[in-house]
């Protein structure tokens, strides 16, 4: 009898662990969630007026009906920059291109001082270029736009810069919260509650507040279907 009770307890614990983990790839169009053991890589969009996609990766834990994603450094494509020899006296020329090297317009370029105050700013035109002047107190250059991975880097007097922007907003070193629901063995529904959760506060209370806000704003969930790898034909 004792052995049966122990066996039942073990089976219950196994079922509980399996219920608290997700594995495999779930997709909705170009959006995806890839679970592998305790790691997740994601691309999600369309929540709370979000017109661009969020991407990230890291460890995750399941708390009731919430997935807490503790993001770390993203290993996918991110924005980067190249320092060039200055071409104009007292002017920093910043050119922004996409991954295919075509110029990108509509990107906000700012030079900032050590206090984070904007000294000069401009928006790239058809040629993807902005000219920054009055740079004596500049220490940083920031490039940002919705739908792209923003980038900030140190400014060096007398240099120009070429920035290659990556698509999507990249989440790193923060905790994102997803509310999820298992529809069936192939389908889960997801709502992004936040991409910057404060884990220092009382977790259960803050999670309930986030869900309440989502319901109040009538935020709709998105359904993700699990992709199964095809079986090889053994005949």
C-alpha cells in the first residue's frame, strides 16, 4: 500500500511538472513562440496598439496562467553602427541603412549630453542621412523609430557614423509577462500584458493588476497553433 501511495505521488508530481512547462513551436502568421526546456524565443505583435513586433529570448517560468519571460541578451539580428572618418568640419554626418544597405527614412537621430538632454536632433530623409551640429557637449548618439531596434552609442568628436537598423523592437534584460490559456493540445492563446515587469513588487498582486488593465482595455488574445515535425516515411 505504501509503495502504491509513493507511486501515485511520483506520477502526480510528473504531471504537475509537465503542466507547468511548454515545448515546441507555436505560430500565428509571422509571430512565433519557441519553447525548449526552460528557454523561450519569441516574436509577438498586435497587442495594445502595438504595430511593430517584439522579439526576445530568455528563461521562463509559469505562474498560474501567466508566463514570465526573463529576457537576456538577444542572439538574433540587432542594430549596429560603424564609425567613419569625419567628412565635414564641425558636423557629424549620420547615415541610416537597412539590412540590405538601402537608406531608411523617418528615423529620429539625436545627440545627447552627459545628462541625457537632447542637444540636436533630426529625422532621416530619402537618403537616410542626418547632419548633427553643435556637438561640443555631445557624448551619445541615439537612433530610434517604431518598428526598428533602437540603438545608442558613444559619440567621438570628428567622426561620422553609419547605422544599420534591424527590424523589430528587441527586449533584453527585462521581464515580459504573457497571459496564456491552453485551448487544446495544439493551440494556446496569448496576451502580452507587459514587456517590463517589476519583479521586485508583490508578484501575484501585480499580475492581477496587469490582467485587469488588459480586460479594461478590451485587449484581445491571439491564438498560436503548435507545429509538429513531419514523420519520415519509413517505407
